[in-house]
C-alpha cells in the first residue's frame, strides 16, 4: 500500500461526440486533493469547519445527526464542548448542560446517546434536544463505550469502569492498566489503547497482544460489516488479519476522529474541520497520477498531467 500527501492538478484532455458526428476536444482541470482510502481514491467533501480538534465523532444514523466534541477557549483555559450537526440541513448547535463535554457513545440496543464531561455522565433527550444528568456526579469522564454493558473511562487516572448490579465498578482485569480508548467488536474481540500501544484481546484469549506501538490512537470504530478501524494521529489503520497487526489504509495529517454515515461512507476530522469521503468521477485518473508522483518521487506539490 502506498500513501500520498499534497494535491495534484490534472488537465484531462477529453473527446466529446456531438450530434453532427463531429469530434470536439476539450480540457477539464481536476484537483486530486482527496484521500486514498483502502487503495481507492475518494474526493473529500467539507461538511463543517472552524472547529478546534473535533474528537469522538458519533453518527446517529436514524436522525442524520453527527455528534462530536471539540475544543473551545474558556477564559485562559482550553475546554471542551459537544456539538450536534445535522448533515442534510447543514445546521449545528452546541449541547448545553454538559460541562467540559468530551466523551460520546451510542447505545444501539436502546437507541440512546450518552455524553461525559467534567461532572459525570449524561443522557441525550432527542425531544428537548438537551442533556440530562445520568450518573457518576463528580467524576471526570474521558471515554464511554456501550455494548451489552456500559463502560466509561475516568480521567485523569484513565481507569475503566463497568456498570454492574446498579453501580459502576472498576473492571478487575484492567485495574492496573491505563486506558485511553476501549472498544468491543461485533465479534467480541476487545481493543484498547493507551500512550504505550494499541492492544487486542481475542474473544477466546485472556492476554493482551500489542498490535501497534508506534501510532497515537484517537478513536476506535466499526463499520456496518464488522471491520474495526483505528483513527491515528497520522491516518487510518485496519487490522491486518489473520495477523494481530495493523496496516495503514489512509494518510490524513493531524487526524482526530472517524465514523461512518448511514451508507457506510467515511466521515473524518482533522484539526479544524470535518469531511466526508465521496465517490470520485476521476478516481482511477487521480489514483494513477498520485501513484505516478509517488513512484517518481517528485518534490513539487502540484503537477500538471495530460491524457490523450
């Protein structure tokens, strides 16, 4: 797999056939500034911009609302707020009532959205479009994951808790482990990451195996097919099965979050904006051009190519 940075300008010389059976030649300039994702070139569509480091992207597919956390300036300090954006209406609004809102999770079994911030866990009310306090007052919440059980990560100790017998308790197996991201797949494999590495515990295993100790993981998600993706600070990674390793499938500089819409299209964020990957009319041409640039090791960011 090869990866690419920068943008390419292509001048495509095309033949158009008209009713008089005559041929006309015209040129069209195409900017190949999208993303190569899993060996396919996609255009990137800007969805929302002017947000500081959009983290924890969560798509509620039934309403078309994208939830995410981002940084704001709170006096002399940097804080977090959770925002909800409707993809089709192109309307965004902040979710009030979650101080330092950072963590977001979707409970697919009950179709509920939960938030976490400086002062506990909150549940989103779709009717009032507001957050209501749920549990763990006084706890600072770093992350939330819900599948069969309700898990959260407390900050700054980075300890993992699970809801059992009407209370949250520390997960015994992880009591001596710091955790930044936690995820259980449809196949019941467990993935977690911290500042040291990305780990996996298979559904029939008890020991954690290091998958990657070179990349900073910022989010772990799953698509509709059950494939698990890892958002790193430098792009997207996928598990290289059957090996318990990762392979890089996309380069995105300063990446902060990833999710999928109702059609399994990739939505991702960099340090300032959120994008969606769209099918390109020039996917093959742009991929060929980027491959050509990479192989020739050209230093220029812009290249003019012509096809006949």
